[in-house]
C-alpha cells in the first residue's frame, strides 16, 4: 500500500508544487476563497463516504488525465484502509497560485486540512482550479503524520 501512496503522491506533486513554493501569507481570504474551501470540504467528504468514483467524476480534466477512475478508487481505498474513518478536519492553510508550471494556465488554490482519522493524524491537500464562477478539484494528497517523528528528543539530564 505504501508504494501506491508514493505513486499517487508523485502524480499529484505537479498539482501541489505551488504549495511548497508559495508564501501562505499571500493568500487573500475573500468570497471566492470561501467557496473554494466549501467545495474542497464537500469533495473530501465524498472520500469519507466511500464515493471515490463520484469524486473522480467531479474532478477537472487535469486530474482525470493523470489517473484513471479505477486507479483513483484503488488509491482512496488504500488510504481509507491505512487511516481508518475520519474523525474531523479543519483547513489550516490556503495558497493561491497563478499559472503554475506544468499545468494549464489559470488561477489555482491549494487548501491544506489538518485531519484526524481513527488510526492517526494526516494532512489532506486539495488543489483546485478556478473556472468561470466555480472551483474544480484537480488534485488530492493525504500525508499521514508520524506522531513519534514530530516529538523532539528529551534532553538528557545529569
């Protein structure tokens, strides 16, 4: 399953490149951004409900070209098995990107969610493309957070 996650992460790395290169302070919160968060949250809820095929149907052509519907269903099935059921999610970062390299020109937004699952915490990242009056999902990556790796080593006392 880990190799499936790595393969899917590679596919979506192009869509998420702006998240790593952009300054989160540059994002402006406005009505359009609010609608992007609502759309991303609703789209992620489809994964929670086991509706991977519906998610793929509602994704943009950039995503559909990079992964088949069957591949998408397998990816999300593996994620759900590894993480368990969702306990809650909250967006923590929004980054707006204009005309990112290797993607069709346009306004994109990357939304990162801190998510609590039955088997641990994760970061869900959803990339969206702005079209006429709406946001279309074009990428989704889930990265499990290793709680042990995040804790600093305690200093030894003498």
